[in-house]
């Protein structure tokens, strides 16, 4: 699947699946793609502040994911990560989320739409219940 | 049966109980449990449901203080047994306190692949606990039902052997250092290979697609297929990072399982890798640990020209995910 297909699927899902004020605000207020490669698109969201991940994360792009996470926002605010369109994420990708959460002193990293498999992986590998990494039990989206 | 005076009470003691019939099993285990309880030692028994029931009856009023766990669940993948013992020992360790365990990982119905991994597990117990906390692990072996070669291997993997009412050092014990030597027992070649892929870092997406496709062909449940994909991806990532940057994936279908094999040119020299709970350090390796807890069987071989890892996912409905049980 190429990047164009992925983006189209992602946006189609976004508009048809959950048309929200947040999506409109993001679109008009400067939310946009902050990273893209052949298997992953990372989009900035502004309401709430955060990132939306669509595609696959493995050792080829986990470094880029870490850079996106470190650049996203000041420490004081909670950062919301919409990973409901993340089709695959390996341990190096989860590690990037965990390390980003551990670097934050005040604001939390909020995971939205965490797939069941990743919840299992985080539990087995000892990454459940980290103080600054909050798994939101909403069905996806960052609202 | 009297304890051997040769053994220091301040060390780990790994002992095989070679029993014939129920009576010898009971005679070898019940006094062992009672002696532990009367000395104030925590006792964990990891046995089949049938034997746990029998021990409960035989112990009568003493049973309340004994912890039990079902080996069919804890040890379905033999690589998950050491973490369970580690949990027990860590939770109960205290200055001057000894502990006792009974664990029977090998039974006649084990597949040949499982049997070899169980034997490796028995050896690795010496590496995991030798020179560590003082506890006594008794491993029953059913002499009537198991192949004589299995009993011979038990004499090599256990420092002590109890049989016919007597305990003694095993003359053929391979020693603590040799117990963790590179494991190179040959793996059987598959009859036919369904998929083969030479991979490097940029091929991981294709690798995941190949595994997915074969998992669908094997009719694995979607959640199990996804678990296999992530496990194979992690082992392949190890090849890319530590095994020379590339490797080869082969996948084949066995009557009861889908098997994915990853070969690389790396040298695997950490015998307990995947059997120790990852530390809190985010950078700590987690791939083999995850594979052991997602897959039904994981085989690792250190060969002269590289490393081989095979991941088995049973086609038939399997037990729940084997997360290390909480033992309190």
C-alpha cells in the first residue's frame, strides 16, 4: 500500500467514521503531516494537541517517531496520540512512546485507540501502568 | 529418605526424583513437602491437575500452606517455567529462609520438539538459580512411562538424583558451567517449505505480509495470527540488529502447528535470554521474552555458522496467553 492510498484510507475513515469539530479545527488551524515514509504517516492534531499515526512502525522509522514525539509540545500539557489507524507497531515503536512518556515531568502521553494486540504486548513486556503513559479506553480518535 | 549431607543448605539444589508408580511418587514428594512445611519453608508444586489433586488428598490438613500451579498451563511452553520459579523465589526470599519446589515438566505425551526444549529448560535451571537463593527443586520423572534416554538426560541435568528411597549426587551431572553451553541439538528439516524470504532491514514489511498470508492459510485465529506476526518481526529485528544485518525466513505447515524459522549469521550467547523478565530499563531487550509468551513453542539453536530460532503457533485452539502467573 503506497502512501497516497494510506492517506486516502486514513482520511476517508476520519471523515466518514467520526466527523468531529476537532478534525475541522485541525484541518483549518494548521494540523498537517509532520512525517511520512512509505509505511507511516504522522499528522499533527491541534485540538487536542497531539499526533495521529497511520500505518506501520518498526525499526526503520522508530527513530523518526521518537523525533516527532520529542518535538510535539511543552512539558506542561497532556499530549494525545491517536493510534487507532496504526496497523502495526513493534517493540521499538512502543519503546519510543514509553521513552517519550518517561521524559515528560508534568504532562502525560495519552494513547487513544490502542489496539488489543498492543495492549497485550505492553502488558507482557512490562510496559503497562507507567505513570506518564495513559491508555484511554475510548474507541479511537483523540477527542 | 534422608537428605544428603553432601549438600550445603545455603545453595540451590536441583534434584531429579526417578519414580515408578504412584506409590513411589507419593513417597518421594509428600515427605519432601511436609519436611519443608515443618521447617517453615514456602513450597510451590507445579504438577499436572491430576497429581495436584492426589497430593492434596495425601497432604490432608497440611495442604493449605502449599502453593499449587498447573504445569500444563505454566509449562505449555517450557521456556515460561523458569520465569514462574523466579517469581516464586523472588517473592519468598528472605535472609536465612530456604524454599522448596516440585516441578514435573516432562510427561510422555510431550511432542518430540517440546521434549527437547524441556530438557534444555532443565539444564538452564542450573544457570538461572545455581549460586543464587537457597532453594531445593525436586523434578519427578516417571521411569515407567518415559524413554530410558530421557532418564539418562535427567541424570546429566540434575546435580542430585533420588531413586528407590535414596538420594545421591549424580555421577553424570554435566556441571553448572556446562549447563548453559551453546545449545546445538539438531532440528529436524521440514518436509516442505511453504514460504522462504531472505530479508534485510528494508524487507520487514514484506516479511510481515508473508507471515500473515501463511497464518491465514493455516487458519489461525486472527488474534493469534497477529501475535505470530509481531513475534516473527521481533526475531527478524534481532537478526538485523545483532545477527549480521540480515537473515532468512522459512515458513512451513506441520499437522498441528505453523512454524516460522529465522536464521542469521549472529552468535547467540545468552542462554537465559527470553526467560528473564525484562528490567524496567526501556532499552532492555524484550523480543525473545515476548515471543515466548505469544507463541506455543520457541526453539533456539546456536550453530557454528549462526543462530536459528523457530516459532511454533498451534493451529488448534490453545490455552490462554501464558503470562507468568502471580504467585502469592
